[in-house]
């Protein structure tokens, strides 16, 4: 199963050396070049050619590619105010925030005081309404950035729902995952659950203090609990929050990106060069 073209033989050699150096190490790596797979390697006790695992914030990238189709179709203008699609968002001085600012982590809506509870995390419309009612943590348009770790997916999903009436996860399934045969899921079906491998952590990970009321603490939801284990919770990976609950394989993730830019296996790219430039 494992292979690399001659040009990428050194990549496979490095991968194999890492497996040899640490018997507990598990990994997958897949690379496409000009729409053709040139590397596909997997190894270790906790990974197999058919296994899937949590990909955390890679979910945001996959969701953004699906969202790009809305821009390409003319349903979303990145230079329009968010409130033109989502009127409730305009509360507390947010009416001037542009879609491109929102999606560039500039909106000042990184999280909420106290954090989101688990039941909220899987109810994205409720979280969207809560965020729409917030005042931003910094002045909109000031150019300030802050990583919207748990909320970025909410924005992507809510804007999609507003302009299409469809979940972004369903749009992604219909136009990207299924036609490009990508083992990358935003919402893992029960039928694929047997392939899931839990994300593993060190027995005693180092943990420094993070003020739960700081911007970083709010973004990380630290007061409501450690989020690193979220993909290991069935209800979370089933709901498929675009912020960080995606589940996939290395090949699945690579196919999504290759499909966007070059196409794969004879299928054309699903994004135009103009759309790619706009989103970039």
C-alpha cells in the first residue's frame, strides 16, 4: 500500500525512519501533485490505511473551501457587510464588519465569557445567535487580529445557512466530499464510525495557566474545559462543527485541497483561479 514516486523517495525514507525511531509513533501522509498522488504512506500501531481521526482546525480550511463555492457562485460578496446577509449580526456596533474581515479573524468575537457548554457547541445556530448579540472585543476595522478558534466555523456555517438555507456540511458533502471521493468528513456518519481512531495524547501533558477571561482564554474556551479531546467525543464528531470537529485521513484532506486547485484523478478543479485569489 505504502508508496512514493521516485522523486519523493526521500520523503518515504524520512517517514519510515520516524516509525523506526519510535515504536509508538503513528502517522499518515499523502501528497498530490498536479492532480496525481505522489506520496501515500501510513504506519504505526494506531493508524492504518483505512483509519480516520480528528483533524482539529484543519476543519476550518476544509469548511473555507466549501464556503468559497458560495463566493464563486455570487451568493456571498466578501466586501459586503456581514449584516447584509445576517441582520442580527449588526448589534453592538458590528454593522460595518465586512465578510472578509470576519473570515480573517478580525471581528473580535473569539469567544464568550465563561465559555460554551458542550450542548451549545453542538447547537451552532444557538451559538451564532449568542455571538450576534455580543459586542466585539476590539474596535471593528482597527486591523486587530485574534484567533477565533471555536467561533470561525460558526460564522462560516451561519452565513451559508442564511444565503442557501443549507448546512455548510451538506454543501461540502454534495459538492466536494462525494464527487471527489474524499475521506474527510464534517460530521462523521455512524456508518464510518468503525474507522475512527481516537486522538492520543501524552500521559502527562504540560499545562500552563491561561487566564480564562483573557482573549486567548476565551478563544480556547478554557473555563468550560479542555477542548483538545473534542474529536474523541462521538456527539461532537457526529455534529461536525466547522471550527474543529472534522474527521478524516491524510489522503482525504489532500484530495480536498488538490481538488480545489488542480482537480484530482481527471476531475477538474472545483474552484477557479479567480476565486482562489479572492479567498487568499
